C-alpha cells in the first residue's frame, strides 16, 4: 500500500519473478525507509518516481540489487526499479503512467497497481508518500 495525499494506491508485488527486488522493497518499507519520502520526478504520460532519500534522483540505500528480467511488460500502472545501468538499482522505484515498451527488459518490473491508479495520475513532483506492507 502506498499512501498519498490523493488516496491510497494498492499494489501487487511480483515475488515469483523479481525475488530479490521484491524482498529489498519489502525490507526497506518495513524498516520505514519509505516513510515521508517524496516523488522527485513526475513526467506526464511516462512515470511517477520516488524512493530517493536525498529527494533529487541521485540517492540510494547504500547498496545495489541485481537487475531481474521478468515475464511482465511495462503497461500502465507497473512498478519498476530505477537504476543508472545494469545491476545498479537500489531503492528508487517508479510507476508507469502509460504503456512504456521501450523499458521492457531494461528496468526490473516488480509489481503493478491493482487499485488507486486515479491517485497515481494526480501525484505532483514533491508530494510525499508512505509505503506500508500489508501481510
């Protein structure tokens, strides 16, 4: 669950396809890493991006996770890990605002929005959010 001022966003995580990425996301969320962070990048018809502790697009969690190729494709509402090249992902993630086939196979897909896409479309750069893991 991602809490925003525009409403809650429910996501399904692809733990069977992106095992390490999902485990990392869950661990960071449970540690409170994603509490009151901001969306530092919003590109209309492309992505909403957050998860950077610095808030400027260059922060990380102090380590990287390997890229994972999944069976999924970037359609509207899919979650991906932002990175600066192969195997450099860490804590920054994005949600696609429309299909983005050019990202397929390049950025790890680790989930999709199942409820609250209307809230995603309203997110502005600088909006804060909280990620909660519901068991």
